[in-house]
C-alpha cells in the first residue's frame, strides 16, 4: 500500500466533495438574496447532481481508454471554478451554466481518482474506505463553510470558496514535482495493468446484479435522508433539534460504517461485509418504521447509517473486479449513475408521503431494502491477479 499517495488522493476527495456539498448549501442563500423560486432551485440541483451522475460513466469510459492522471486535479479545480462563478452570477442562466460546470468537474474527478486510489491501496478494502470517507468529511464541512463565508447576503464573496481547491492544487503540484520517474513508472504500470486486464474478461452479468443491489441501497438512503427530520418532528412529535441531531447522526454513522466496512473487508472478506451490511440494515430500518418515540428513532437511525455504509468500499472494489477492462467505467456507474436513482425517484416517494403519510413511505423503502438484501446474497466474489488489482512496480513512489 502506498500510504502517501493514498493520503494525497483522500485529501483531493475531501476537497472535491466539498464543492458537491456546497451546491445545496448555497441554494437557500440564493433564494434569499436573488429571490429564486423552488422550481429554479430544483433546476440548479438537477444541473449539479443529475447531469453529473449521467455523464460520470462517460468520463469513466474516457479514463479507461485514455488514462489521464491530470483529471484528478482538473476535476476539483473545475468544480471550484463552476461554484465560484455560480456564486458571482448576475442572472439565472449564468448561474445554471456555472452549476453545470461544477457538476462536470465533480463527474470528471471520481472515476480517475477511484482507480488511482485502488492502485495505491491494492487489494486492501480499508484503503478504499479511507479514500471514500474523505469525500464524506469534505461534504460535511460544506454547510458551515457556506454560512461562514457567504452567509447574510454576501454571495459577492463567493470567490473565497475557491481557496480550498487552489490550496489542494498547490499540494498536488508539490507532491508530484520532481516525481517524473515515479510518474513514468506509474504510467508504465498502468499500461501493463491494462494489458493484464485484457486476459480477464468483464463479467457484465455479475456487474448488473451489483448495480441493481446498489440501486436498492440508493432509494432507501435518499428517502431516509430527505424525510428523517420530518418523521421525527411531525410523526413522533420531536423537536427540530432532535430532527437535526438525527440527520447529523445518520451522516456521522455512515462515515464510521465506511471505515468499519473497510476494516472488516480485510478480515472477513468483501462478500461477508456486503451481506452483513444489507442484512443488518433491514432490522435497523424496520426499527425506524416502528419507532414510537424520538429517542428510539435516533438509535435506529444511527444503527441504520452504520449498517448501510458497511458495504460501500467493498462494492467499489468489487465493481472494478467485475469489469477489469473498464475499472473507471465501473466506478462511474456505481458511484454516479446507480447512486443517483434514489434522487430521481424521490419525487414519487414524496407524492406517496403526501397521500398516505411518512410511515407508509418508510415501509415501502423497507421493502426495497429487503430486495437489495436478497440480491446481495446472490452476488459472488471475484478475485483477480495481483498485477491487475495493484499495478505498481516495487520502486514506484
């Protein structure tokens, strides 16, 4: 494992996903300062997340055919540029186009960075979990940073939000300066890995089953994230503070679950970790559905976040091993397109909540999670040659 390289990539992931989190964090400020309607806000979210998720597999295809390590820094720098321009925009069209640019930068970053993190971490699930949780940490700082820098009608100071990306860009340059030999060795190793991958065919059927399982994960995750606070405050008569604590706890437990899943993956294997996560998430979700008090709901929410994220890192590496000839494409589909399905169908669950109540909606997503758990039992592991999994020469830095 190349810990230095992995640490650098984890830092870039934190910065990249910081800008992914800054988009929704800026929207309330834009409503107040520019008078945007809810429809306009929804359009900006579609530009930032929907389009980004759709094009992410395309960047994966490009990265598989033409490996470009520079997509990592260019990705988060373009994301930062788009966000800054959106904050400084004077009209809606300008803001929408700038938000699209931000989403494209985020989409360009993920496939190449995930493949690089796999190469740095080798077969270690823990390494992938560390890289993954870096993005969670970055996104968690977004609301605080947005409020501090541009809160109170100060969107004109949005240019300051580009500083984290510039700082990380400088770190990236310094870390890679004078590393010409090492970079050439990595490039040669990548070519050898690509040649080795040609001997291991893609297993598209197994990959499709994995994608279906991730879709079954995405729908409950997005639904719980969007309706948890309302469940506690309206149905269980909790306070607004308890609703906020539940959301924070769900996110924090997810970060812990990601790290724990990586640790377990190295000890009991990928499939054991994936299956345990899904199977344990089902009773946790059922507990949230049946909760009769805010305290009970808070406990179930923390357990649910922990269990749902146990399979996260293992699913990324398994997707890459299912498609050894297209690891960046596999990353783009699993981290982008499949995960976005939950957001795309969330309006349907919103309509169900309006018609039948949050309890019925959460019961419906519990059924979806049960289907995902069954699908996880049908998946099988795939172990590739070490040259494909960790394509690094011994002397490469």
